[in-house]
């Protein structure tokens, strides 16, 4: 069974992440790519650090163990920093559709790392089938030009690197078993991600003088920084603690669906028969995965601390649900 909290976190992350590829593509017309990512994290860090400072006690805010430090670094350097650096640079050489489908390899890669590092996330054959069916559905929804998908260009390799970094980072976050709430951990990780991307931007020779400021640039930055940034990260990393890395990263199958439906509802974009079939295929993959996908440790073994108790004022990380039990 999937709890209402887990479902709400998944829906929120999917909806907010849904516009990321479009906003990133639009913002790249105005910002150098790595600087765009760095500024995104600057905005998100200010918003989320301000929130946790006002709503958390000093004891709840401070990392106090190696596990806390590893959780923050895994989140900041891999799950956020490198993942988004690869994504934004790669999108210069790929369409939003191609970016979405390449990045949707993330849920396929996650169980590979989880099998090596997480004893409580074991993917069954039926679960693997569900993941593959979902990926097929994403391909039908996005329906990229095969020549563009398989043609030359380093952008697709960078996007794949982002999928690898995101999958590994999410698994390491779970493996760290930090005592910090997911919201506080994310708030500390955002400055780490910003620092990494500012360093990469400086090394690449990017400059603030190259930014073309204007309403479109500000809207794109506001969206990826606040809505698809601070708010979406709270939802996503809360889902990660609640449901595990493999289930949490299924949001990257839903993101292209949300983007397509948003374009249809808000921009009058057409939806083809292939797209409708793709929606149904993604849903079928979720049904297969949800019916028998992951197994948790036998009753009586310990679960990650944040999945076992509610520690988050936003309600994130209250209980471990969304899995079948042995």
C-alpha cells in the first residue's frame, strides 16, 4: 500500500519537476549553463535555509555525525550538483524531449546501485519488467526523433552522466542513514551544490557579464530556483526517505507525462495517439512495479531512522510505506 503522504510527495515532485526541462531550455538562451545551475541553487538555498532557520531548533539544524555529513555531501555533490550541471550543459546540445527521455534512464540505473549498497531494496524480476515498461512508455510520450536521439553530439552523453549521478546520489543518501530531517539535509546540501557549480562555472570561463537579464530570464530562474528547486527538492528528498531510492526516482518517468499534459493544457500543444498510448504504458509499468517490485527487511529488522519516525515539520519522513513487506 502507498500512503497518502507518499503519494502527495510523489505528485508534488512530479508536477514541479515537470517544467524543469522546458524552463532550463528557455533559461539557457539567457544564462551560461553552469552559471544558470549555480544561480538556481543560490536562489533555492536562500529560500530553504531561511525556512528551516525560522522553523527548526538549533539542535535540529546542526549536522552532528559522519552519517549527517555523508548525507549532506551525497545530496549536494551528486544528487543535486553534478546531476544538474550535466543536465543543463547537456541540454545545450539536445532538445527538451531528448533530455527528458535520456534522463528517464535514472530509474533503470537506481536499482543497480541499490543492489550494491542497500540491503533493503531488492528489485524483483517483475519490478525490473515494470521499470522497462515504464521507460517504453516515456519513449512513446516524448516520441523524440530517432536521428536526434541516437545521432552525434556530446549533449546526450552529458545527460546520461546526469542520470548516473542522480541515481548514485539518491542511493548514497539512503545509505548514509542520516539523523537529519530530509528538509534540513537538503537546506545544507544546496549551498554545497551551489559552491560546486560556481567553481565549475569559473573554471569553464563563464561570466555574469554574459547573462542577458530580462523578464524571461528572471521567470526561468525563479521557476527552477524556487518551484522546481527548493519546494520540489523538499518533496523529492522526503519521498526518497519515505519510499526508497528506486520508488522515489519513478518521478522521472512521470515528469515527461506532466510536461506533455502541461503543454497541451496551457500552450495548446497537440497530443498524438502515440502519446496517449505512452501514458497508458507508463501507467502499466507502475502497476507491474507496484504489484511486486521491492521487498523490505523481514519484520523486526531496523529501517532508516527517518523512515521510522516523523521528524519533519513539513510532514516529510513520517513512515516507511510504498513497499511490500517480506
